[in-house]
């Protein structure tokens, strides 16, 4: 469809002239039709938790109760089964984000992978969140006391950051 055709269809859906809308996931962004009360997500096993949550968020914005059907259309892997079970169990976006982190892993901090294990030897981002928050507070306090990393105690950290900056630039555009 052309841009103008899409606008016309969305306008018809928004004002009630079009009662049923079939769409790709482009529907996820920018749709606010309070009267929309039913959504069917086909091949739901192919979507991540955040996208499923975003799609479901397009309905139920008015006063009428709404329902979302997540229909799996293929063999479900253990991960897909776990993801869909989490999606069915809550509408809490924070709980789903935590579950997504537990299922997919955090990916790389300084890289391109968006899922998988970080390879930390001492901590797990989901399990050890209180410990990691304490470590973050300690790191901030250290940087407040030595923002240029000029003290002898900061020399190993400064060297590591210089090495990392050569591999993945940490500053600049």
C-alpha cells in the first residue's frame, strides 16, 4: 500500500468506518484507537516478549474490556513456549522485561549481540541485581573521587579503558 492508502485505511479504522483491520506489525507504532478491543497475533512464537507486549498495548485503551489472542502456528521450542507462557501470565511490562532478560540473556555490553550470555564469571544480571547495583554505586563513588582516573589506584582501570577504547570507541560519534 502507498503511504496515502495506509493513512486512509487507518483513518477509517480510527473513526469506525472500518471495523476489522488486518495488518503487519507496523500496527505496533502510533495506533491509538480506544474502541479497538480484540487483537489476534498470528505466529506469536516468532515475536519477542517486548514486541508482543507492544502489540497487545494497541487494544484495551477505552472503557470496554479487551482480549488478545496469541496464536502459535508452528512447532514451539522450549524458549518460545516459555516466552508465550510469560506473555499470557501478565500484562506488567516490567515483569515481562525481567522475564525476557532471564530467557534471552543480556547480550553484549560493548558489542552487537542483543541476546546471549555475557560471560561474567562472578555475576548474573537477572539473579544478582542487588549486588550489581551496589557495584555500580561503588564505581560511581570511585569516579566522583577520581574522575580523571589519575590516582595510582585507578591506573589499572585507566589502562583497561584505553585498551577497550581502541577496540570499540567509547567516546565520540
